[in-house]
C-alpha cells in the first residue's frame, strides 16, 4: 500500500479518507440491494415502493436515488450490466470451436453465478418471479446485444447477408436459455438456474 498523497493547489487530497468513503458507499449500496430484494420477495415487486425501501434501509429518498436510478434498477441493474458478458464470452471462445458449442458455453459462463442457491440468489429469484413481464425481460439480452451476437456468429460461419443460419442458431440457443430461466423463476427450486440452462442447451 502507498501512503496518502499530499494535496496541492492543482488537486484535492486523496488517501485513506477517499478509500473509506468508497467502502461506505459500496456497503450502503449492498444494504439497499439486500433490503430491496427482501421486500420484493416478501411483498411482491409491484407492492413495494421506493419510499418503503428507503425507510427500511434508514436513508432519505434523495440518498437512495444517489445510489440507484430507479426501482427497476434495484432488481435488474446488476444483470443488465452483466448480460452483455454473453456476447463477450462468445467472442472470446476459440475460433475452431463449433459455433453451437461456443454459444452454449458463452451462455453457461454467464449462469455460473447462479450455480449455488445462496440466500441472495433465492431472494433474487423470488423477487424477480413477482415482477411484471417487462421487468423480467429486462434481465435478458436486448435487441442490440442479440444483433451483435448474430453478427459474431455470422462472421465465424462466413455467412452472407441472406444466410439465416446465424440468426437461427442464436435464436434457438437463447430460447432454450430463456425457457430454463422462466422455469427457474416460476417453479419451486429443485435445480439451479445453471443446471437447468445446461439441460435446456443440451
């Protein structure tokens, strides 16, 4: 570790205080997320207000909104950020790997974080299951990400613009993964999302 940097006329002082402030900010965001998930899982997404979340956390509404953009962001913000990982995962797969296998592996790399039914994962599953379809869909790939994935598949297949194979391959693999996801949300947990996705893709 290095010591704190002495402030000058050209910049602010940085050091332990800044690190402590960032840690406290991260700890508060983690608490907000955990409280929100608990309320969503217990009462249902639509029944929970941002005011109720702020009150349960013990912060003002303005403080809450300094950490999250919206109520929806509390449920899908993390997966919205991470869902593009599927595209990156596929791009990083060995070029000699069959496209079908590479797509499946890219998706399964994304679901590995759900391999263990931890308390947080269970809360998130029950919270998401209570959300309306538009919110649930927000955790899946959007049109731009799907198009990027299709373009990457087309490049590997050396497919022309009239070749339907890239789109069909992506659509079929994502449909299988999405079916596993919906099954996981709406059924009592007997298998993890990762295991269900692996079954669907196989």
